[in-house]
C-alpha cells in the first residue's frame, strides 16, 4: 500500500497502533504477544516522564536520544510472593514471573475509551491532519471529514475519510480531494487529482474482517479497544492538563512496550480525551523517523444516522481502476 495512504489511515483511525507493511496488511497479532496478567494497583506511584529506573521511564520531548529511537521504557513490576518450602524443594530453579503495574489514572482513561466505543455506533467529525518533518522541514496540512459506522455480529465496521483541501508549507490552501472508503471488503482510494481509483482487498469475499480492531487489522480506532488488549501492547501514562491543552480534556500517552515496539511504526502516541464524550479531540504521534503527525477532530456527532450509500461510491467517470486482491 502506498506510504501516503498508510500514513493517512493510521494517523486518523489509530495513529497506527500496529505497523503495516508496504501492502498495508502485515500486522501484529495477539498471538505474537506473550500472555501476561495485567495488574493495576493504587499502591504504585504514578509513573512520569522523569521516573527513575524501576518505574515507568519515558523520555521528555527535550530528552536527547539517537535518531530513530526512543529511550527504553521500563515497566515497574509487582514483587512476587516468596516461595513456600514445598515450592523451593520441588522447583529450585523454576523461573519467577512478574506482573506489570500501570498507573491507575491512565488505566481509567482506557476504560473510558473502551466504554465510548461500546456506546457510540456512529461517528461523524470534521478533521484536520498536519504532517511535519523536522529533518526535511516539510509541513503539510489536509482538511476534511470522517464518518464511521460500527459493525455488529454479522456486518463489519465501515468508514469513510474525505479530504477536500491541501496546504503545503506556506503556500496557499488549495482544493485537492481524496477519498478513502472501507465497505467491509475493499479499502478504496479515489484520487481526484490523478483520476485514479485503487482498491485494496482486505477481506475474502463473504468473510467478515474488522480492520479497526487491534491485532486484527491495520487501522484500529483510537477508541473502543479493549483495555486488556491495549495493556498488552502499550504502557499508558497520564498527567495533569495545562492551559496549553485543549479545554475540558484529559491527557494520555501510549508508549509501545518492549515486546511490541518493533511492530509499531511510532515511538509515542498522545491523545487528549473529551471529558464529556470520552472521545479523542486531538492525537499526536511521533514516528521512528521523527516525523510529527497531529490530527484534530471538531464538531463530532455521535447520534446522527449515516446513509449506507456513503460507503458505496461508484467509480467516478474517467477514473482509471486498479485492484489489488488478497493473495
């Protein structure tokens, strides 16, 4: 899949929780994650970006790290109970296991995101996406809208992202329409400038796929994920909001854990969650190549019905069609 397409979808829909390959289909799965119990405790001190060894440790924006890397994040662990005499006698060399401990305040935000995903069956919002490269100085902003229809036991989730404008660096904003539509089987990209339609088959015909679920598809949403799934992949961190943060929001940062950081295409993801709707209003990711992507959502509607025809768009007249089917 084209890098631009992967970037757009991974930023808007999930900031790419799971890294995609060039074809956009190679994702990490739960099978690749070691099964561990998750422990949340209020006895542990809240991890901060300045935490010492033994606590959750994350770099601040000003921390100096080698290009393309982020300082390692260490997960604090709860001490194991001492072995009994029987255990010691029968398993003197048995390895001990530890359970990761997470900040309860950050976990509570994940609970709210999960609840929001259960509550809302449709979403419509205006969206602004900015991509900035500190290495090249490039700065690109697109504006448009996003619509999401939650699936059920028989039907997959569907979404549509339509960008209407483009602004590069200090150049004037111009009209440049690009459509991204997932109908349950194909992910379709309509490029109105190039007059091309490219369709990527993500599901076999008649088979249900959830491209927005972590571990099952390349475009998981930043809400509605199960807390337990999120804690398998990430270390959640929160802090008090400041006057610089969006109003009436809570802040959470997600750092890929040691077992999964190689499968991620970002080194940190930050979200500002609306206190009323429990939906993200701003998402910022920093990629492994140091690019910064910022997405903001506005005028979000959670109760409006969506016309099914929104996800069933005929090929525009004069567009060249290219289809990439599942192998």
